[in-house]
């Protein structure tokens, strides 16, 4: 973790945490251009077949490869990603490594199903000449994946936000 006496390192930890928060949000909201900006152009992304990893061949080789694949996903695909308990270690002035516990829910009609997964993101970060931190390597390892019943998107389950707001107001709740 960052040196407790170095406020600059604590600021870097916060920037890396915000970077990963944006990763999850831009992925789930399908903001592909913004998502791509979180990575170096030559990033490597490994989806490991085990909880320990070790693949030599990246699943996605380069930012464009990853973003292109995701942007071409089925339009009805819904994902929910969460990252927890980051462990961030600095390996140099402008380099760091991190491990994030993760949970994801993927509902993908294009791949014929839905599942929830638990595991870890093992990442490397680099700060560029523009002083922004970016992800240069990701290794996604999974501890568990469970098939689940596909869920309808929020708009398809009969929830009308305007109606809920009116009902709350009638009950005297904000």
C-alpha cells in the first residue's frame, strides 16, 4: 500500500480507485469510447481459466481489440460489475499493481444465458505523460461462476419511476 507519510501516494491510490470505478460504470452503461480511454493502447487482457492464472496468450491484445469486442455485443446484454477491497502497491514512480475482489452479473442473450461470477482482477497500471493513470494489464481470475435465470431489463419488469415517485409523494415520503 502507499507510504503513509507520502500524501502524493495517497492521491495516486485515490486516482487508481477512481479509474477502476469508471471501468465498472462505463462497462455497465456501455460508454465504449470513455471505457477505452481507461487503458493504454497496448494493454493486455487475460481471462483466466483458473483461480491462479498464468496464461501467456491474452484474450484481448490491445485497447481496440477489447473495446471492439464489447461494443459488438448483443444490444440486450446487461452487466453489473462490482469491485471491492483494492490492494494497491506501487512498483515505481509511475507504475502500480492492484488486486480487486470482484462480483459480476452477466445477462447475455448473444451467448445464450446469464451467470454471476466471483473472483479477482489482477491489474497493472501506468501513469502516462499526461499524468493520468491507465490500466495496462488485466488478469481476470474466477473462483466461482453460477448460471442464473436471465432477468428482464428494468424497463421490462413493470417499474415506472414516475409512478413510484407519485406514490411516495402520496404517502408523504420524499
